[in-house]
C-alpha cells in the first residue's frame, strides 16, 4: 500500500536547475484573432507529462475545471490569475486560475469553470468567450482538472471571495509564452523517494508554479504547434 505524504516546503527556495529555453511564441500568434483561429484548428502537438500524476496513481480522481482567462487589453493580451488566501487547507497562498471542483448539476467542465469563476472572483460570464480546452491535468491533490481557455472582454468588475482569494492580478501573455521565463526547479523528497521537478514562472512579486505553471506550459506548446 502506498502512502501519500503531504510535503511542506517553500517552492521559491528550491534550486533552479535550468530554464526550458524555447523561443517565445511569435507576437502575431498572441492576438485575440490568432488565438481564436488556433483553437479552431486541429494540429498535432504533444502535451507535457506531469510528474504529479505519478504521485496519485491508483487513487480515485475528482473532476474539476479552471478558467484560463485571456484578457483583451489594448496593450496586449494578459492572463488573469488569483493568489489564494493563506488560511486554506490546500494550496494556501498559491497562484491559481479561478476554478474548482465539479458539482452534480454542472453540465460540462465549461460550466464548472464559469460557475466557479463567478463564485470566486465575480467575473460574469457575459464577458467570457470560450475558445477551447486544453488536456486534463492531474494534481497532487487528486483532481483531474480541465483547463478551459477563454477570451475576456473589458471592462469588467471583479469581486473576489475573501475566504478563497487574497488577490487578483494579470500577467502579460507574452511573458508566460516565452520558454526563457520557464524555470525548472527540483524538490528532494524525503526517505530516499528521489526527487520531483516542477516548472516555475516568477513574475514581479508573484511566484507562478506547480499545476498553474504546468497548464501554462501546455498552452505554450499548443500555441507553438
């Protein structure tokens, strides 16, 4: 019987083993029109394997969905992200996409993502244009998460749930779609369990890592195809 040990560590202190280093996605591919066109295409591409799936292998996975909100700003598309509150029982203080667990009445992962986004940050779905989905991502907390990608039309109001969300902010999509900004960091596991690697994308005072960074990596691969 395998036992899942809850690891407590500071990811910002884990050593940087290198950067992914791929060339950035060309600016002309990051416009709203180009993003719509890319998700309307079927092109071969390879999603990146997540080591998190190994840690929960054999466990029953719960369904969840997140919204990947691409905000159409005049100066360029940005990605809207949240910082979770510090008192939460899981992933406290981490940078996340808005979203959460599926409920029985949800008709699809898209509905889950839209409902959870409205509940978490007050972003009304009338501002949201769904353009596609990325491959499911398995998290260390035993969720199978569907990333739902959407264009968001400003102006819109944000009203974050203070119990879940400490801060809502935006990062330029161009920064996140540049392999030179994708750090590889390594965690040494206890009791000779080896090591686990993860991606991090530090931006200003925000440390984007783990599942959020992994989903952004797949968006990066998808747009480069």
